C-alpha cells in the first residue's frame, strides 16, 4: 500500500523533532520522521564527547524559545534524555535506518525516495545536519592509513601519539579528552583558539601550560604518508612527524548534492529559504544546522521547527 503523510521530516535532530512536536501540538497527527542513523540526534551522539556541556545559548547567542518545548542547559546525556522523553511522550513515528535518496515535487505534494520504495507527503521538512557530512582535508589520505584517520573519538585508545587537527570547540574537547591517556598535539592553522567558547579556551590554555597538550599553531599540513605503520605528516615549513593516528575536527558541510537533487537552490553554501523556512520549492522546507552560518544552536533549531509548524497549520 502507498504510504501517505501530511508531514514528513528528514532528519531526527533537534529541529526535526521540534517540527514534529510543534505540528502535533497544533493538531496534525499524520507525521513521519525519517532518520538514516540508528537513533535520533546522531550528531550529538557521535561528535559530542561524554558529559559535554550543552548550552541553550550556544556560543553566547541569546535565544528566546518561541514554541512549546522548554529546553535548558545540560550535558550530552541529559540532552539526549530530553529528546527521548519528547518522542516517547508524543508517540511520534520515528523510522530509523532510513536514508532519503531524493525528494521529487508532485502535483499534490512530494514523493520521497528511500531504499526499496518511496513515501508520499503533502509537506516535507529537511533538517539534515552539517556534521552528517564532516569536512575532510583537501590533501589525499592514503588507503594504507585510513584506519588511523578519524573524525570522532571512536577508535581512539590509550598510550598513543595522536594529533588533533582543528581549532574549534570539538577539536579542543577531543584533545583535552585524549591527553590524559595519550601524547597529544593539536594542529591549527591560526595562532589562537579564539573561535572556541570561553570554557574550552580556558581548558586548552591549562592543558598547554601543564604540558598535557602540545600546540602546533600557525601550522598547516601539506601531505599524509604511511611510514612503518605510522601516519607521517608533512607540514608547510618542510618538517614532518610520525603519529599513531590523527583526529580531524574541521567542521561539516551542507549536503549540496542532496539539496540540488531535490530542487533546492543554494547561495553562499546555504539553502535559499524565506522567513518561514520554505525553500524555492513550495511545500518543501529546511531547518536547523544547514540554515545557519556555522550551525550548532539547538535553540534556533527548535524555533525553526515552531515557525514551520505554525506556517503549515496556517495554510490549512
């Protein structure tokens, strides 16, 4: 039988869950959330270290919440528990392990293509996070060392020589987390860690002063090679060094291929949308990280979901 929904949401992060919750609160019930990973909020699960602080006012952005969801400061674990409770309370339909291939506009809504078939929906909201596609370096990663190159802390152990690449919050948190049990360096192309929040700036300063982390600032990598089972890193100044593994934390990118394949236009690396987060395709909306300059604000994602639900309800 054909599956038909009034509202389909692509991505089960904060913005996606908020859209479903707010739409349900307004009387819509035929709602489906599609998530390619095994659970909701995959970015938080994969890229946030354990006990990471999660602030409503991310990076100092003061955000007044517009909708019915009351989100407070917490940790990685309490935030995941919070969204668990929201989904359980409303008994919303969340379908995991379901990757959307493309969205096609039809006369009366959209056909959403997934492996093995398709789903129809009157309205569609795309809330795919940037970190679903983490940035990778411009230079080649030789196949022989790919198992030693990471974009999260998964696979990192103890007693190793590790270099973290990046200068933002995630890079600092990874380096600080690793340095208790490993010899850690952090490589950043700029001279300071000013992009990071004040807490992380303080943490990295203490770790550097104590000798726990070695900073390689104003430093860029030109090439990676394999040498005696190690990762050989060549730098722009002509020097090189061997590491057991590298961890990259250099942000994420908008899933441009998926957006363009669904007819959504982009400008300056972001999908084009109006004040209601509706794209150039009527009935197709975007929300969350992909609409933000640098992504990351849960509170803004919640407000996007509220605004979209209000607009769809007003359409009747």
